[in-house]
C-alpha cells in the first residue's frame, strides 16, 4: 500500500489465497481517528464462545471501517455495500487498485485525511466465510447456527507497518513466488 500525498491517491496491491471461491470479500482499512493503533483481534474477544470474532466483538481493538478497498476504485467507508473484490474459483483474490481522492469533495477529503494522518498501525481486514449449521448455535451474532456464506465475517487481518522500497521488493517477490506455488499445486 502506497499513499501519495501530492496526487491524493492510495495504491493497493492485496493478494489472498484460501478464501471462499467465487464470493465477494469485503476488504477494508480500519482504525481509530485518535491515533490509537489497531490490535489484531484474538480468541479472548469471543465472548459468546462461537469460535469466531465477528466485527462487533473485534471493533473495540481494530476500530471502525476507515476505507473500503473496492474493485472499481470508488472511494467509500462502507462496510458491506460496495463493489468489493471477488475470489476466483480456486479461492484466490488479487486486488490491484489506485484510489484517487477528490479533496474538493468533503467526504473524500475527510477519508484521505484519516489515511494521511496515520496509515501505520491501522488494520487491513478481509471478510467472507462459509460456516456450517452447527457452528455457534444459540449465539446472537453472525455465526449463530445458520449455515451459509457470512459476507461480514472477518477471515484475515494484518496491521500496516512501514517498509523500505528494498524490503517491499523482496516481500513482493517472495509473495509472488508463494502464490505461484499455491496456484500450481491445485
């Protein structure tokens, strides 16, 4: 992820494997507006014991949605109602998009300002998982014993940290090789 202040843009390159095939996967940058860094949610936040940390359980440590990572480059902070990326038939997802912010638009200006103020320490989160009927039966949240695809259920997350260009290049090569091996083994 690269933030360009001069061009008021954010470039994203997100690659995932092991997702629900041919389903939309809402993807976001989350975080707090008061400079508190996001933390990765863990099992201690699973207060209802369903084995999952749904958004409402994890929001206290990750913060609200700051920016949606859409396929079409639209600027939004929507949680689910946007043009999010879709995994292919093998469950792979690759989103490469540049988001150009119109700072004359008050909403886009505010969203860009949030990212400029602090990108480091915010969380990237990807959603969407098929859940069996028995999982979470009798609990009140998304995982509640009803089988099916749960588009709002977090399945992957990570904290944004700064890296040098050299580190980023090495990581990109390693990630590309890993993805190529994963795709070749299927």
